[in-house]
C-alpha cells in the first residue's frame, strides 16, 4: 500500500535572527522588559524555544541584541569629514529618536555594566570631543556628561510623550501648562512665570540639541 502521508510543508517564513529580533522589539514596545519572554516570543513566531535559542541563547543576549538593532536603525551616521559638533548632534539625535520610539532602550543602555551599544555611543562621542580640542583632562568628564544628558533627556522625553496628559494635541497641552504657569503666585514662582511663553513655543528636539551645545561650550571654556 502506497504511503499517502504528506511530507511537512517547508515554511516560507524561515526563522532568522533578524525576524526574532523584530518580534522581540515589538514585544518590548508593547509590554516592556516584562513582556518579553521566550514563551511569548515562541507563540508569536509559532515555533519552539529550542529554535529561538539556536539564534539567541538567553534573554540577556536577546535584550542586548534588540537594543543594538533599534539604536542602529535610528542612527543617521554623519558623512565622512563632518564637523565634530555636527557629528555629535547626529549621534545624539539618533539615540534620542531611538528612545522616543522604544522607551525601554534608555533603561537598558544605562544598566551596568555597559553593554556594547553604550560603549559604541561613548566611543563615537569621545572621538568628536577629542576632535573639538577638549583638554585631555576634561575628555572623560565631558564625554560622560554628554552621554548621561542624551540618555536622561531622551528617557524624559519618551516618558512625557506617553503620559496621559500628553496623549492629546501637543500644542493644546503646552498652552494649558503655560497658562497654569502664568497664573502662579509671582512671589513663589517669579522665574517659572516668565518662562511660560518659551514653554508654549519650544521645540523638543531643538531644546535637546541646545543642551548638547551648552555642555560643549562649557567643555571648551575649561581649557
């Protein structure tokens, strides 16, 4: 009697490391680090744990790889010969945009010991700090200050943009907050009241880059 059993169909969407990381990033975006489990990953990929671990050994490796991919996709590398300040801006905005799109990245980057992606960012910024002519004694402090500012400001921006208050129209939110500032007691908040207009009109990315430039200006004064 002839064997009528059909051989298993070959999967068109073969499992790859890239596909695993794409799904891992989706799970992190929707549920944070706690939402990324091998069970959830296997379910989404319709495969077993062993097939996934052939490409990625454990969750720690998976998180590091997901961070590397997400940051690399957001990074717009400056062209060869770009001025140091422009190159720092490009790296800073790349990290800022990566954290804005994937808020979990900030915590992963800052987690000790630094992973490869954080070291690469530190290296990129440090080379440009050297190219700007910062004193050797100030290079570590300057590069560290820039890095901490980028991660911190990026994380704060991502938190603000996802808060319940910010889910509406951005300008309406800023107008509402600015009106509240204008109505503050002038004796308790003499400075904050005067900032209401700037709050209403500010651009998040421009303000972020201005902070970078303040750090760079202070670095050069310390010569």
